[in-house]
C-alpha cells in the first residue's frame, strides 16, 4: 500500500468586487512550512463546494466551518488532506471535472492592458475581476475550446 502524504490547503477570500463575492485563492503547502506554498489558482464558491464535497473527505461540520471562515473579505482557512502524492492532489484540485482551473484572459476596455489569471469556475458561471487600473470586468466561464485535428 502506498504511503499517504498530508498536504495543507489554504483558502483565502479575495475582496468582493461590485457586490460580487471575491474569488477564493488556493495554495497547497507540500513542504510542511519549509518552502513557499504552491499557487494553484482562484476558485468560485461553487467550484470550491464541488471539490470539497466530492470524496466526502470533510464532515458536514467541517464544510460549514470552512464556509463560515470564508464569508468575510480576506477570510482564510487551512484544511489538511491526505493524498498519495503531490501530483494526485494537484490533479484533483486543478483538473476537477466541470470547473477545471484554466487561464482566463481579457483586455481592459479602459487601459487596453492584457489580464490573465488562473480561475476554476463552472461553465456559465459569472464572476468579477479587476484590472490594475481599477476597471471591473464581469467574466462568464465558457466551455474550453477543443483542439482542431
């Protein structure tokens, strides 16, 4: 039987934009605090709930405590999960079916700068992001484009 590793997953709520809840930034610490955590991406509330409830790794009370900790702007919570290795942990959190973390790009209408972020959201879900100039953009997650063969 393969040895399980325990990883610290830190969720940090970004400030809300235009009355829309901020996204939740996910980092994973695989170094037990020795090195910096690995940035995985940002998740919508729906994408986070789907992942947390998928394998029943967390009790209903723990899920409620996580939601409560992430309610306010800048709310943070760390949970621990056991995985066979960092690769399987990252694959699950990054590639979750229905809300994969993908690069999202948009060009600001005000300053014309290109913005890019890694976001996990369900298809059709709308969330807000802000350009460095302050312009808020509402983005609706689309189906990924399939490569042409």
